[in-house]
C-alpha cells in the first residue's frame, strides 16, 4: 500500500515544527511510528492549551 505523499508531508511538517527534528530523521521513521509521534505531540499540545485556558 502506498501512503499519500501529501499526508506524509503534513505529518513531517507538523513534527518538524514541534520537535525541531531534521527532515531526514522524520522521513526515515516507519509510518506507524510517525503517526504515533503525531498523536503524542497533539495530545501534549491539547493538554498544554487546557492548562492555559484554566489559568485565564
């Protein structure tokens, strides 16, 4: 199965922005590992924003 190129770029861009990893490191990840990282980073961001909302 071929994974859509646009989806791969979205994942790599998201992770590069948040983790400051270089593109080679991100592209070399297995697809399932990259998806897991995307989910974990999204969870961290969601929890951080919940904390900010509680302060305000």
